């Protein structure tokens, strides 16, 4: 294939630069946004960490909270969910590390 110079426009080019319009994205309503799965998983792990006293579950809830916070799209709804998950995760860590020992477990 040979290239004829630096000018690539030809008489057979069907594109019309004068008809080109810039893309304008349509606004998306908050209820139409996709579900924040990392926020939901953070809440589930946070509740499991508090109820079942699993340290790993509470730490995973913290990690998923950070991920959900980094990918937050809707400030009002997502912030409520992230704050609830963060409270459960911190409550689980406090009860696991500072609370009384679990029955049947020696320390």
C-alpha cells in the first residue's frame, strides 16, 4: 500500500465536516443509576462482622466502603449507605478487638 503525500482528503471522501455535531450526553436521573454493589456488600459484611463477630468480615466491610466511596455517583443516597456500612464495620472492629472474648475461645 502506498501513501500519496500528507494530504489524505480526496474527492471520494463521503464525510462532511460541516455536518458534524459534538456529542452531548443526556442527564441521568438518580433512580436510573446502576446499583452500587460494593456499598451493598459493605453493609452485608459489616452486619456479619457485628452479629457473628468475624474480624475478617469487618475488615472487608472497610475495604468495600472505601471502594464505594471512590466510585460514588449519587452523593445523597450513596453517602447514607456508605456511612451505615462504615458504622457497622467500625462497630464490628471495636467489639472484636476491644470487647469481651468469645465464649469457648482462649486468649
